[in-house]
C-alpha cells in the first residue's frame, strides 16, 4: 500500500538588503521548484520589492531557474539587481588610480 502523501524536504529561502537579511526555513514536497519554495516561504510579504518574474535566483550562489527542482538542504537565494555595472566601476576606479598615482595629486611643496 503506497503512501499518498509526498515526502517533505527542508530548504531555506534567503534574501538580503543592505539593511536587513532573512533566511526562512520551509518544508516543501519532494520535487518542488525554486519558485514553489520561495512562494511557500512567504518572504515576499516581508520584502515586497521582490518581483519573481524579473528577479535572479539561485542555489548556494549558483544562478538557477525558478523551474529548477530543489533538493533537501538547499539554500534558495533571491538576488537583488546590481545598482552599477561592475565592469564600469572597475574601469572608473582604475582611471582614478592612474590619475592619483602620477605626481602625488595637486599638492605643491611649501616655500621656505
């Protein structure tokens, strides 16, 4: 006689802002998707800015798809959009470093 109840597995759903982080532990049926785990965690009630249709998600720092299946012990992560393009930030820092590195800036020796 087969058990009709699906086996439950425990996963965590994580989201972080600069001022607040949350990790919510939930039990989902085996075979559940990342999206199902996020919805079941109700984390969007605490962080209404989360838009699942555009948010990037992943498991343990590796990007994934909302339709991917979670496994017991997974940490499902919801990523915030970047505020600045990392390549542009590096270019700007490198350019500023070059300007500052030549001649020590605009300080002149004091006379006398």
